[in-house]
C-alpha cells in the first residue's frame, strides 16, 4: 500500500509518547491522520470484544476481515499479517492477526505475542508513511488472554521507538 509522504510536525525517529486515556478507541482524540489498531484471530471469527465496537461505528473493517479470511489461501492472511482499512478520510483501522483461535486450551491463551509484534512493526511503517498517530485498546489483553505487561513493551519498541505517538484507551 502506498501513500503520499506526510509532513507532520512531531513525527520523527525520536521516541514518541505512549499515553493511556479513559475513553473509546473508536473515537480517537487527535488531530491529523489516525490508525486504530486492534487484534483479530486467525480463524475468521468476528463477533466478540473490541470488534463489536468497530462494527457499530463502521462496517468496512469487518467486511474486509471476513473477505481477507475467506480468500486466505491466496492473500497472505496469517498470524502477524495486517490489513489497513480506510474508514474516514483521515482514519484507518489496522486489522492485525495476533490471536490463534478464539478459546483457551491446553496451549494457553490464544494471544500470540510474536504475531502482535510483527503486526505492530507493519503498522509503524504505515503510520510513518501517513504521518499518523496510532490509537488502540489494550490489544491482545481481552478475549485473547494476553497480559499488558508483555504487550506494552512490544508497542513501545515497534511504534514509540520509531517516533510514532500511541494512545491506549481504557473503557473501565
């Protein structure tokens, strides 16, 4: 995916902040281009957790995810993969495949930290191209069963260390 280069004040290779706010990640509080990042599973399921909030606001991310999964034999759908879906002129949703299955089993929770890390690196590239900030819930820590203590360093390394400002939204 190619975008025109963005010239956004404050976007650089210097470390950027990670802010945690109370609010709704589907309504990012920032000016300029924005990417809303979240974690999807690798089984084609979309119907619980943060994706419901996305679907209430925009139909495009779910529609794209389901088509991407349906045609997965030919399109790179896999753990760690990312698809950006434009939902507003200045806002994209990043569907990141970072969860194997949907239920806890003998292999532990469905979260796959290495896939989240790979997805975040891809999102960072898109954010730098677009001059975008990144907004998210505590990805991988809801239904995927992950721990924020493990995810936060991945976010800081992949995004903040590359100069991409991140806002995490808590709803509780």
